[in-house]
C-alpha cells in the first residue's frame, strides 16, 4: 500500500537509482496520474520529463477492439493477427485522423514545445499502475518505433498476467508490488485523486523550468 503517488514515486526512484544523472535518460509518463510519479522521478533522477500519448486504432467493425496504436509524429504499429481483411487505406486514414488528435492534445499540454527525439535514448516509461496492460503495451510499441535504445517500464503495482506480457515487450521492468489480489489500481493507494489536465500541465511546466 502506498500513501499516494508521490510516495510511490520516491520508492520507484530508489529502485531506478542506477539511471540517476545519466544524460541519455528520458522519463515518459502516461497521462494523467503518472505525471505525479514522473515529477518525483524527474527531481530524484535528474532526467527530463514528458508525456507519451497514444491512441488505439479501432477495428472497422468494433470501436472497442484495437488492432494497433498510433503515437505522436504518425508513428504506429498494428497487430498482424488482428488486421486480416482490413485495407491499408483504412489503416492509413485512421493513422492520419488519430495523429491529428494526438498533436492537438500534445499542444494542449505543451503549447509549441516539441516532442523530444527518442533515438538512442533510455526511456523510463511510467504509470501509476497496470490494470489490463493495453495502454502500456501500446506505448511500448510506439516508443520502440520512435527509435528508443532501451525501454524501462516502471510502475508501483500490477497483477501478474499483464506484467508477464509487458516483460516480453520492454527491455526491463521495475514493479514494486505484484499481486493477483487485484481489482483496481486505486486499491493500493490511501490517496488516489483524479488528476485534471490543468494539474498535469502545471507539472510539465515546473519540470521544464
């Protein structure tokens, strides 16, 4: 049990101490709650903080079924087992549509601040916990396509099954607590408030300064 995301961030920083003050390290947080953890890591490890934004590519028949994901700059991946019978034109159209939405959201967070290059970087990919793992897996795929040298997933808590799949996609996984007695991420925090966009933007401003 963690008091709040800040305490979880301090414990993660201790577990990630071998990445402290390394020039090629970048922290990417999955909005929005993970930005509180990311701010602690930014302060403790001396690495820049940004957000990683992704959008799932929906199946043409069902919006709930994802066949891949798109990231900033139009980077994308598709699941080969899920795209049979789906045209390249559909995927191309979704890629353009979702890329525009992501650019708009990133500008909301950062104004005209450009997303950093990930080529050759060690990326510490942070969230406040893993439930199904789908968002984290999408982020891993997109970051990999963007040229990251190494992807380190860092989370306070996760159930075993999605963590197993994430370990196959990431280069390293740091998880402070793994338990099958899992109903929701919030059950492992005494305080787990929802973070609004305005708060997330303030965190990014502070870390940029």
